[in-house]
């Protein structure tokens, strides 16, 4: 039997026989986690941008990697019943959305398929079906937007990055952003274009230029809004005054300035100062009023967050003592604390822990202990016993030490909230090795028009 190295070598050799810009007729059988169609050929896998499962397309090769190739759809020869005309005129150039060419029903089925595939292929489970909960709004749902800023042709310009690049696509509005975000962004764009300003846009090639990002946040249910300017280095008093002037044109409740002088892709720095207002806005999730600031993590889809948190907390209903890891600003914590005797929550971002304390107090909860630090550093020192553990980690999933510590608590039930099916499947496989059987999996479409999906998995000790 040929070794993996030999098979990869043959596959690479076959792919190299195709030249860049060559057009091929491909049958698309699946969807990748980034929204590309998957065509499996005798020479290897080709990821086809703009194609849907079940379609036959003419595609042009644009890139070859070690053992796969990437192509762009040139013509749809046989289309999927789920194909629709994209709503946004920037679609295909802006990198924000990947599935606007699929109907919403088709998107839900595709995302459920991504979860099933990851749980079976990576997790080793035998999952045959998974429900994907539709978002209350499939357009205009985002309560946060971050617009990169550059200098183009001697003028400050803003927009979104083109897919897979840091080239700016100049956009005027975004149909997945809430109406209030588009209003703020449009007024700021007009002001930047009209006013002579004592600063310029950011140049990431040499880490020069002052204005790096424009960030707008809003409370969908409260109508409150926050505008933040991310700046590179110190600004003069004249420049700060100009930022306040530009920001006030959009009439947000508060304006902040975040400082980030580090090269790289990270948008926000660790220090934020208020220019006007309190630097904080609030949102209502169900019956809970939750405050957040410029740097706080808060689910971008308010309506769907309400459904997800209600469902996740319902999965541990009856648990008297709950351990929550990666708890953020306390959104899910409030839902958990409403039905439990006590909750211990752990979060490493110090400002989020402070905000969680304010949110819990404002909503009348005195039964939550909040701890600041990395979960893997704190969890081994906990001496209490728990009925359930709730995990809501970042995209990279849980540190292995966290999963091992969870095993030692010997809780009957684990609820795992994930924004990445691949790391969810990996971690559930590890937990299965500790005796936790997969009880249920439900996907939530937190990000309509994109390939991203949120998932809640429930595991019970067998």
C-alpha cells in the first residue's frame, strides 16, 4: 500500500499538470467550512468559490497548493435549486459574506451539513441529522461592524477587505449590518471625504498612519450606539478634537478611542479612552439588560443570541451548581444564574470580568462567583463540586488541560457552545474518551449569508 507521502506526491503531480487560468468542468459534491464548493476529481480536491453542492460548473484554476487546488466559478452549467441572486452589489469582491448566492433555506441545510460532517469525520460520531435554528433576521442583523481604514490616492478611505486579502473594497453600506450601523458609517464616510483632517489612514506595510479602524456597535433592542476610532500611536490634541467632531456628526451615544500600535491583524488594542459619553452601551437579551464597551465580546446577532442562550441554559435546567468557562461579559451567565443555586464563571479578559460583575449586579444576581484568569490556570484549584459544566470557548476550542480537569469534576452533563464545528468535534471526541456520550447537537445560524455557524452540543456521562 502506498504511503501517505507517496499518495500526496502523486496527487500534487497530477494537480501540477493543470496550469493556472485553465478552465475545467467540475461536479460539486460538498461545501467547505469557508463556503467554497468541493469538487472531488481523480487528481485531487478542488475548492470552487461561488459554487454550491449539486451543481456542475465551469471553473478557472487560480491557485494550487500542496494537495489541492482553488478555482473560481466562471459559469454555472447546472444550478442548484437553492441558488439565488445575491442581494449585495459588493458580493464576490467583499470578503464578509460567502453564501449570498444560496437561498436562506439552502443556507440552513448547508450549515447543518457542515456540523454533521465535522462531528462524524473529526469527532468519530455517527450523527445522521442536525437541526439548524434559523435566525430571526437573515438581513440587517449585525449589531457590530469594524471597517478598516487606509490611505488611497491621497485620501482616507474605509470599507471591508476583499476575500483573502488586505486590499480594501470601498463600500457605502452593508445589507447584513443593522440599519443604525449603516447610518453611522455613512455619515462618518461623508465627513472623512468632506473635511480636511490632521491625520491620515493606516498603512500596514510600514505601520504608519493614524486611523486604523472605525468600529460601530448598537443595541438592536435599546437603540443605543457606540462609535470607536482605533488609532496608531499618540494623537495630538488637534487630531483628537477632529475625531470628536467627525464622530459627533453620526450622533452616537458615546465615542471612544482605542489605541493599537502593534503591526498585524488584531483590530483592537488593550487601552481605550472615552472621548464622549460613558464608553458603554446596553442591550436587552430577553429580560436581561447587558452592558458592553468597545472591546467586549458580545454576540453580533441579538435575536439569535436570545434563542441560543435560552436553549443552552435549558439544557442544564435542574442543575443546582454550574461551572461556566469562557464566560465573557456575563450574557449566558445571567441565563444560567436565573435557574441555578450558584454559578462559578471564569474569564481571562479582565475588562470582560468587570463588565460581567456590573451586568450580574444590575440584573439582581448575587449567586455568581466570577474569577479572572485563563481557564486552564484556574480550574485545577477549584474545590467545589458541580452538577454541570458549560463551555463557550473561542474558535480554537478548549485547552486539553481544561477538558482533563472537567473530567475530574465527574459532572453528569456538559453543554458546549461553539463557533467552530471542527474544534467542537475534536473536543467532543476527547470528552467521549472520558465517558461522555453525545446526547444532542443543535446548530444556530448566528451569521446568515456567511459560512459560519454556532453549535450547542450536550454530552452526558455514561
